[in-house]
C-alpha cells in the first residue's frame, strides 16, 4: 500500500511568518507531487505541482522536493489569515491515480 | 474555466436505499475519480475510470459500484446504503495520466439514517 504521511496539526503560525508543511511518501517510483488547499466545507484546489528535485516558487508559495529522502514540503511566506485551511499532499506514480495524505491543518493567527 | 459538478450538495437517505451520486465534467478529461473524505482518514479513493465504460477499483470499493457510459459523466452507486457510508463524497477529473492535476467537484455530503 502506497503511503503519504502528513502531520495532521494544527500548525499555528503568526500572521506574516513562514509556514512550513511537510510530507513523506513510501513509493520510490513516485513521479508527481501536488499540494492542494482545502477550506472547511469546500473541495480541494491545487496550489502547486512539482515533478523534479529542488524548489519551485509561485508567489508566496514554494514547493520543495527531495526524491532521495522521499520528502516534499510546502513553504508559505508572509502567511495571512486567509491561508488558514487544510493542506493536502498528493503523490502520483505515473499511473492514473494519486494517493493523498490526511492533510495538515494550518491556523494563521492575526 | 474548469468545471466539475455534482448532482447534490446534501443528501439524506435511509439504510438499505439505493443511492446514485452523479458527477459531470466539461473539460473533456479521460480520467474521473470518486473519493470519500472522513475526519482523520483523509481522502480515500473508491473507484476511478480512465475511459468510457472502463473502471478500476480504488482502495475502498466495497459497497459501491460505478458507471461511466459517457466521457463527461461518472456515477457512483451505493447498492444498499449503510450508516457507515455517511461521508463527504468528492468527484474529480484529470486529463490522461497520473502526472496531471485533479479538479474536484464541490462534494456531496451524504447522511444515511
């Protein structure tokens, strides 16, 4: 069974700080990595996708991938109260489906 | 703009009833998925389909079946609803390949009494 591990949180950070969300995965053959954001009562929406080792930046968000350590992270700079949500890590193996982690709940304190 | 719609936002059914949940996407995506989401358990894949009339079991297919007669439509069927199927059900679609983003519908919150 392919596994994607996340700390469920909550992770609390003050407004303006950097939030660091982490995810590990078990399948070494994984090829695609995604971060989704899910607000309470809503469906997940994609924030970032990353496919190769290193960093990928998009505005205040940076995804980091280390395939050797089977580790992917999401950094949110200048965190805002509107970033308070659950962040889902998802890992794909090249086949049609991906495996989701349970999500980390982020709370940004004003 | 990408659009995945689900037939109901909220549904209340009785134990033993047959339940149909429908999902429609307008992006011409090959792949469609049904998940359920429960607190502490995250998103779990029930079934997915990579083409019309094709289906594959996910991680928790027991008690469910699916139908995909047209490319844009993917239905989830609970043959005889049970209380442990009370959950949030999410449909998603993606273009061919597990390398692609999944786009989610708004979800159906199902309560089985």
